[in-house]
């Protein structure tokens, strides 16, 4: 079966500077497929500058890759015909980080919901459109009578973010790209928004590409996880295994930074610091300058993804006795039924 969305050997390079044209590799040869037959939540995690948002923008078709292809049902999204492109726009929806920037302050909330209904001809009458809006708002835990008819400034950040989820739900998408959807709302509202995302998967069969730097929320919401560093995949697999027993030194650093509610747990168990003068790696492992286990070969060549288990890979020469992940997308790891997270 042709996957819904595929990133095939995608690389994105940004160029900057007028005289000295410098390059920044935001994403480096990443392959991932998302199938709509079995809905799942896949987290893409990493620190700032790791390539997470670039990956989401590529998946949404907002930017084009420098190398590689982004395919929608087997066709390059940059070459879709008008009808195909409209279907792609309906099937692949987004929820962004800032719940305040999405809204035009001069329009009532109703406007954000009526536009997609009108654009995609989802309703035959105003009454039907109203019913669709009320059902979508109720599905994300909002009361329509308290939301419709109000201006954005009369709502909280958490309400606005849930309205964004409701707007996506109106179109019955196959995939929702959620880029840091809870990073700008109060902690008390995060659980509500995350529950709304899980409900989309559970009740409406929507797969979610969840972009975050917060491994705590990733652990509770996700089925699978990809760890990015400087545009490269460091580790990937089912979320329980990766979070509970990280193998790559960079993943260990991230896990070690999580503020678990355990007063006896000592942070900073993994002493990983940058080494001066080794920040710009062009040939070897991009994590070499911070890795406590670095070897000479790490600076000479980039490690491939080694398959540590049926649902686990890591890009580190510490595991070179394991077979390589050859000519397979990362999503091939995500088809093992026993790996599904049930937190």
C-alpha cells in the first residue's frame, strides 16, 4: 500500500551570507513514511536547532528539500495537480506552537472555523456548518456556547490552542503535524491539549507527527520517537524502550535532563560537554565534540544507523557489531505490534 506521506532521503540546507556563502544543514538524509492504515503518534525530539521544525515544514509542504523528495500518496508534493494538492492540504493539517499568532484579532473565533468549511465545501447550509463547528469544539473539550461569537483576546492560550486542534479536526485529516503545541500554554492546560491529540488518534484515526523538545510529554503521548541532533537521527524506536533505556550518548544527555519527580535522582549523571574548537563537524559524527566515548573514527566518518533490536536503531560506532539499517525507512521500526505505547 502506498503510504500517506513519505520523506525520502530528505536533506535541507540553508544558505546565508552575501559575500561568504555559509551553509547550515538543517536536516541530513532523513527517510520516514507515515501510513494512514494504522494511526500512531510519532515524536520528533531534540534540542533547539536539531532540525525538528524544518522536518515539520517539509512534511507540510511549506518548504522544499534541497535533496530528496517529500511524497504524498507516492507523488512529489511539489508536482501535485490542483485537485491532488487540495486533497493533500485537507489530509495533512497542522497545529503550531504559538496559539496567539494563528488568530486575526479583528475576527471572531467563528471565522477561523468557517473558512475551512467554506473552502473545502464541507457543509450545505449555515445550520450544518454550525453543527460541524459545535461538534469539533466539543471533541476537544470546549463548550461551543462559551467559545463561538467571542474574539481571540477573550480566550485563554489553552482555549485558542484547542480551537486550532478543532479546526484541523473539521477536515477529518489523516495526519496532524503538531509543532510544539503545548510549549506556550500553562502547565495546567498541557494535559488537556495532549488528551485532545490522543483523542484524535483514538477516536478519529488521525496519525500525529509530534514535534517537541519536551521528552516528558513525548513519553506520555507517543508510540514511537526519533531523536534528532544537528539534522541527523541519533536514535529511534518505540518510546518506552528509548526513554527507559537510552543507548546513544546524546539520548542519554536528553533523558538525564528530564526533571523526574524523584528527590533522590541526581541530575547530570552523564557529563557531556562541548570540546573547544570541534563544534563544526563536516565529516564525522556531528555529536563527536560532546561525546564522552568519542573515538578517532567518529571524527573521520559518520556512523550509520545500527539496528539494536527489531524496534530500535542508534547512529553510534559503539554498536557496530549490530547490523546496519540498510535501505529501510525509519518507520519500518514502527510496525511491530508489541511496541505500541499504552501509557
